[in-house]
C-alpha cells in the first residue's frame, strides 16, 4: 500500500477562499447567517432522484434472468453501493481534515480523492471512467425518455420515431445544461424524485390490475443471462460517481452519511416495488422497459409522463459532473459563461451522436454497470478509504482509527465488486456481439 503522506498545498489567496487550518468543515454563512449549500434533505433527494431512473424500469427484466434469488441480490447490491458511498464521503472528510485547501469547493472531488490515495495515474483513469459512466448513463436516460414520449404521443404523431424524438429531447434539454453546480439546481432533485415516486406507485397499481393467474413466470436462464442481469443491477445503484460532487456542495458535509441512508432507503423501496410487481405480473413476457409491457390505460399514460419528467430531471443531475470534469480538464474559468456554454453544447452534440448511433441500449446499460460503474461504485471507494486510513499521519495530526470489522467489509465489497464486474462484463460483451446491432438513425 502507498505510504505517501498528504502534504498541504499552498494556502489559497485572499481572492479565492482564504482557507486555513481554522476553516470549518462546513460551508460558509451568507448575510442572513444561513449555511450556504445543500441541506441534508436536499442532498438525500438529489441522491434518490439521480438513481431512481432507468434502473427501476429495467429491474423487472433483470429479475426474469435471475429468478426470485434476484430479490436478495438487489438488497445486497444496494447495501454495497450505500457502504461504498459512505466510504467516499469519509475519504473527502479525511482530505479536508488533513489539508485546509480541500475545504473549498472543487469541481472534480472524486479524482482528487483517488489522486491523494492511489496516485496521479489512477486519478486520470477515474476521470475517464467517470466521463464514460455518466456520459453513457446520460445517453440511456435520454433514450428512455424519448422512447416513453414516443409511446405517449404515438396516437397523435405516429410518423415520429424514437430517432426523431431523441433529437427533439436533446435540443430541449440543452438550455438546462448551463447550471453551474448541484447547489444551483437542487429543485431538479425534488422534481426527479417526486415524479419517480408517483410514477412507480401508478405503475404498481396498473400492474396489479393486469395480474393474471395464467402468466408464464418461470423460464430457464443460464449463467450468461444471470450475470448480464447483475450488470443491470449494478447500474441501477451506480450513483457513486456523482456523490463527491454533491457532497462538495453541502452546507454541512458531515451529514452526508445520513443523506445517503435516506436516499438509498427510498430508492430500494421503489426498486423492490416495481421489480417484484413486474416479475410477478408479467413474468417471462416483461420487456426490458417495463413501462412498455403495460396496457395503454390512462393510469399508464400518467405514469409514463411522470417517468419521462423524472428521466429528464435526473439527466441534469448526472451530466453535471461530466461538464465540470471536462471544464476542469480544459481549465475553463468558473466565471466564463461563454466557454462554459461552448463546452456543454459540445457535450450535448456528442450525446446526440451516440444516441442516434445506438438507438437500442439495454446491453450497453449492462456493460456500463459491469465495467466503469463496478470500478467507481463498488471497488475504488473502499480501496481509497483503506489507503487513506493506512497513510501515516502528518505532524500534529492524530492517526485515523478504523474498526477491524469495517476494514473486513471493505475487502469483501472490493472482492464482490471485482467478481461481479468481471462476470457481468463477459456476459454483456457476449450479448452485444451475439446479437445484431441496431442500425444507426442517420443511416
């Protein structure tokens, strides 16, 4: 393990943040004496709103491939993701306690955590993995939104395909991409989570109304299908890439752990509701997007509209770290509106090209979950935490005391993340190359 001691960076100038050894670990106060930044409740909603999107629509089909054993696996994956998210939060708290310069807001906190614990090379790997993960997830969210909008408006404009709707969705979302950091759009988290909760309740009611004793529920699936479903499950809880960015915008970062608990609990309830309901009602005939398996009723229509709203709001949350990472990569000044617009419009153009090139995305979703999300959410958080707590304390700083059971759980999560990620990656690659790829929209 690395024994590199964190060295304090030069203190920020007066024009930046005036961070010193006495700078508190919570946000500064505004003129009214209130803490600047996200509250614990706003953070919980952002976390839940960012995760409860495409995952909830894909879980019933994933449960088909795993059988009922998938239910405890969903709970296990959720606990692993929540544990890893908490370790990421602890990593940032350790860096803040060791280096006052870290107490100012950063645009790429995850990469900083990895650089301080594993070195510069791994920091570059993480930056690239974050961009790939969130970029890919953004494409999935926009494609799902376009697919749902196509289904909702099919009777009104039957001539418009998902390719056209995707173009329209990307164009409509571009102006909303200019928010600076999560604290500038915390209401998006409320909109994303609120709409997903109501949509899931309506979906569940519709599922129960369509329940039939003649549904063929049990099929035979091999290990390839099982681990392909594992990739989907890992994707469903793979929000850790955004956690450091959200935590960095909190008024009191010490409450990040509680925000994680509430956010993951809410998401787990929604996931189990739809996964179990979808599998029990539709069985083997459930589609990769469970919303398209239901009859076209007013209830389904309302749920689809709300889910489309959720996907678009969640897209704003998950694409923001990509924007900030690219801006950091190119040293874009924070107050340069022109350069920020140029960078973010170019990102939307790239999203447009990928989505129009791969209009079917289910195996891609599983591949992202099995590779970059497995690395960022289930492996690196515990690795970085173990590295940081084992680094010798600097002069005048107390060593970090970590219970033995926590270290053991870290090693177990790392092992499960590696095994699950490798197996799911092999299954996802096999599924991609064993089936015909969709023809790009522009062809």
